[in-house]
C-alpha cells in the first residue's frame, strides 16, 4: 500500500506502519511515483517488442508528482533522451524489472479472464492503470481497487482528470486498516468470493512485515477454487543482505537491487519482507496456494520473452543469470 505519510497494510485488526519521509498531506508515496516514471520511460523504446505497455503512466504524471522526486535521477528522466537516461544504472535496473513485471501480469490477467475470471482485485492499487488501458480487452470484468483512503482519493482525482470521468466498471474500495477486514471490504465492494477472481499484488509485499503478507495470502486462499494471484516478492537473501551487508562476491543482480533498496530506504520506505529462496512453492502451499509459474527479470526465459529486441539485442545491461533478487509468482486457489 502506498500512503502519503506512511506505508500501511493490514488485515483485520492487524495494523502495521512504517513512517516515511513526510510530504504534503494527500500526496502519494515517492516510490509509487518513481515506479510510474520507470514504466513511462520504457514506453519510449523505439522497438515495440520491448516497450512497457503502460501507455497511461506518463499521462498520470504531472508537475506535482515529479517535484516529489527532486534530488533523484527520476525527477527529470522523462525530459531526457531515452538512450541517455537508460545509461543511468539505477534507471536501467528498475525499467528492466518493471518491463517484465508489467507484461507478465498483463498476460496472466488476460489469460485468467479468458478462462473464466470475472473479478479483478488490485491490492495496494496505487497508480495501477490496468482497469483503464485494458478496458476494451476485458469487457464485462469488474475491477476492485483496494487502497488506503487518502491515497485512493488522490488516484481518483488523477483518473478523472486524465480520462474525463471515473469508469463505471471500477469500484474503489478504501480500507480502514484499524477497523476493517479485507474480506469485509471486498464484500462491501460487491466482490463475490464464490466466483473466480484474479488478484494483483504488485510492488507491495516487500514493504510489509511478514505477518501482513501471510494474512493477506490466507484471505486470497479462501476465495473460489481456480482464483489466482500474481505478485512480486523479493528474495529473503536480498533482505538479509540489506540488514547484514552483502558480503563478498555479490552477484550483479543483487548489487543492482541493493541500490534500489537504498533509494527506497532513503525515501522512507524500507524493504522488510523476503520470500525464502528456493522454497517459494512450499511457503505458499502452507498458506493454501499452489504455485503455477515463477519468473524473474533476469531469467533466460524472461529475457527471451520480454527483453529481446527484434534485432536480437537485449534491453538492459544485465543478461540472464542464475541468481535473482526478486521473483514474480502466479499462484492458484486449489480445488477443494
């Protein structure tokens, strides 16, 4: 969840908060804006095979949002030549990761709807644009965006400004973290737990204490069989390296991720949770979910599917590697 003065995510009466660097009341977190800039940058690649499909990201960005990134490479990144800005290591790292993340989730979402999912729930929606830019491809699908109340008010204002009005197929479900359960909020928003759903949990889990991650996954596991969740998780080895130091012989992907982690911490939003390396399937199965697919931005299959241009060159400075500091996971609610 991306909140203006604190990053909060809670289920039931569990209230968990991390103070962040203060910004004006009602404005979104700076890491949320930073990731939106990274998505927007990748829409400028001259080769459509490696463009980020989030064509709305740049339209959601205004002078107010960019001012919050002053002092970082992201503040004026969109004003620079694409080739020039991609030479900045920090920019290269995040643009590359978000390209894979965005395209993978889009593909899984469209596939899930084709297989019968009629409800899409976006947890910690922030500036997610899928309900708007994929509207024609997902006609008849109900979207529910769950987020911290003040953050959602800001998002709705930006959507109305950019699109002219709020679309009727999107329900905005603010959550009072101190008093409401996620399941109750979804029910009030018209969500049907007996129907197949697709949950998106993007760019959130690593900012949360483990208890909040586990409880949210349990709620998702209680939904209709065949329901799916796609989320991204940092690896526990990376979180330990942040806490204890990386040691010797640091793999290049971890080194790049540590730079991103430091930026987030400097902005007041530290990374807290990592899923156990090489035990992701067991971890999620214990919470009631079966892993269907796992990918990472630097895995050979991801490089081939999402980062290879038509001329055979690869987007980003990192090619395929064995170690990855983060993983995208699609998991399903099994048949009971």
